[in-house]
C-alpha cells in the first residue's frame, strides 16, 4: 500500500524532511491546520451563530502550531501551568485562555490569577473553595464555569469517555446546583458559565444534542437561583477519520443543532477542539531498521516506537501506515514494531505493505494530535524532530523543534 490520503503532505516533502532531519520525524502541514480551523468556524457562521473556539493545547503543544492557531483567531484551553505558559508565550491574550483540568495545584491557580486568565473551569466543591480563597487573598473575583458530568455515554473508547456518570471529571448536577445556591459563600469567584466535555472522537451528533439539552435545563435552574449564567462551554471531541471509510463528525449538523438551542436559551457557546484542528495535519516518517519472520508473522522493525506514538498501545488506536516509496511486488501483512523493550511496542498490527527492506521509509498518518505531545523518553530515547510545511503546495520546510540529543537527556 502506498502513502495515502494526506495530499497536503506531499511524499517528496516527507522524504526531504527525513533526509534533512533524520527519522523518526513528525511533519505538519500549516495549510491543513488553518483549513481545519476555518472549516469549524465557518460551519457555525453558516448556522447563523457565533462560537468561541479555544484550542486544546494538550493535543499538540508545539509553540509554532500554537502561534499559527492564535493568528487564526483561536483562544486556548489549558490543563496545566506549563500549557498556560505555552499559550501566553505563543501570544494569546490572557482573557482568551480557559484553564481546565480536574486536579489543579495551588501554585497553578495562583499563576492563573496573577496572569488574569479569562476563565477557570472548576470540577469540585473543594476546588471552588480553594480558588475562592486564593482569589480573595488577592482582592480579585475570578470568572468560573462549573464542569458538569451529564451522565451521557459518548460511545467511544473507555479511556476517551469523560462525561459518563462514573468518570473522575466534573460535578453531578445536584452538587453543582448546591454550589450555585451557596455561591455567596465563595466571594472570590463569580459563577457565570457551565462546562461539559463528553469525550473524544465523537461522530454521533445526538451526543452533542442530548448533552446540550441537559446543560440548558441546568442553565435555567441556575438562573432561577439567581446565578448570571451566560456562557456554555460544550467542550470538544469532534471525531475525525483515521482510516479510509471511517466517519467524521457532522460539523454542520452539530452547528445547526447547537446554535438553535443556544439562541433559544440566550447563552454564548464555547468549544475546546484539539484533535479536529491538528490530527490529520501530520504524519510520522520512520525508517525500517530490520525485517524478519517469526511464528508465521512478518515483522518490520522501525526506528519509531511507542514512545513516539503511544496511541496504538494505549488505546488500541489504528493509524494508516504505508510505504513512502513502495517497491513492486505483492502486499503482505506485517507487524510494524519499534525497538523499545516492551511487547506492547507496536504501531500497527496486520499492516498490508509491499515488500519492505532495511532503509525503506514508512509513513504513519494522522499523528498531529496526541503524537508528539504524549511522547516520552522511555529507554532513554530522544524525542523526534518536528517539521512544519508552509507556503504554496507545502513547498517550504521549517524545523519547529529539533530532535533531542543524548546530552539533552543527561
């Protein structure tokens, strides 16, 4: 099978990146990231509404990618002090940053208050108390949204579901209402929004619609208690196809549904897309180190590993893998595995590849989200270089993060 669907990542450019910067190497398309960003914004404009988009930095935190999205009008959703600093360093206005996450340290909350971050999404009664006390000590009142656990099943991988009743994320509705009723006991915060995030890789529009109806019923109850709830943060989770034939989220359908519901309830919509902006905008180029057969299976042993792309080992995720310059001959099924000393170190099972030899380049598609951002130095392996393709036809190539050296690790 030859290199596939990502025409915005030309094979010649991928080969040039591997030659210039070695392998493994992440290669991104600036044009594709910007096109994904516009596509989402345009869908809500066509639906007759306005929405704020805060890019989820956890998907990919490279500063050059953050700068690209910031220039396109995105705010940022951060879940740590490090991500907050990256967003600010990329040029984001503090008011355009939402600080989320189930376990924020006190020093991170202090940093957010001192930086005048626009919103903090609160996930527990204890967090609300701590934040209120920290803010009061600084004579400020921080705008917050309460994250709600709606009990909606997003029908995705268990590790990617965040809105089910047994999840660690968010507040049950009854507890959230109790906090709203007692909000005068928290003088350092102003509860002005509600937040929900059902999970990731969701392609069923009904999940967003059902969650929105639950949330807007809760908005009405909060307003009845006197809380000025004006913002509804619907999270992200827009599904993208990783393989040919897989469904993607119906962005226009979601926009039409949510814009109408929000207009009726007079709330402003926020979203936190991450994967949707960057997943299909990148590929991982890797080189075959060795080939062998064992136990009736063919193995292609490559220089990329689970520490470069952990999604297959962690989630059972399947990425398209292909030969960059396929040789003639019948395709055969291969186990595509890395050099890390773990049986779980694989990037693909039963991958149909043409005859492969030592030195051939393979391409792993759709690695822009949760690829480099989840990479590690396990086995003391330096993390891979990152390259951005820019300009007409993605002809320009710029190194946006160099490969780590062994000295960096020591």
